[in-house]
């Protein structure tokens, strides 16, 4: 019986290292880094992000994305993007789940006909830089003192005659490490 009590006690202490602590999550000056993966209407994307809290309810989110896919006759494509977003907190559930609105801008460099998939070569494949506003929402669910699972959905409108999609949407999941 004593062995079982010791085992249960050790398991509870070990689980306490991973369970979310009941502490303020959003503190001015705290940063976080994340890795995200998901889908777009035309392909898939991967993103790295950095968040910095400027107040207890507002953070700035910066991201770098790489999107890949196939566009039928245009062949394979790649797009590289940078985002700068303000993320005000919409609501939270205790100290475990936080929902943020995302509003900001995106800039992208797009290339079609990657890997010679549309029959052109010698650098004549279409490429273009585009930019525009971006909006969406992001949900952080804390699974430990420093880690959270992230779900993100954003939509953009691009100006500058986008090659891939004028209204790209990004829907993904990720893992974020909080630097406090």
C-alpha cells in the first residue's frame, strides 16, 4: 500500500510539471516563439512566429511563411511571406485557453512554374511580389507552463496582381514556447 501511495505521489508531482499552472499567462514584455503547419486553399504552408506582449491583453505577432503547392497548368509554386499582426485578446477561459483576433499586413514573394513544371526555363517563370491586409483568429491552449498548442485561421486580400490566389486563407496548428 505504501509503495502505491509513493508511486501516485511521484506521478502527481511529475504531472504537475506539464499541467498548466494557475498563473497570469499574458504579461507585458513576455515573448513566445512558435512553429506552425497547415493548409491553404491551393497547397500547404509552414510558418515560424514570434509574439511579444505589449500589455496584458495585446501582443504583436511576426511570422515568416513558406507555401507550396500545384496550380494545374501553371505547375508547382512557392510563396514566401512575412506578416506583422496586432493580436488583441478577445476572451480567455481561466488560465488555459486564450482567443486572439489577428489584424495586420502580409507581404509575399510568389513563383509559379517551379522545378520546370510548366515548360519554361532560364528564369522566365512568372514571379511577383504582393502585399495586403490580413485578418483572422488564433487560439492558444496551454499544455504546460511554457508550451501551448495553437490553432490559427487567417484570410488576406493581396494587391499587385497575385499569381497564386488573390484571397489566400491559412488554416493551421502549431506549438508555441513562451519565454518567461
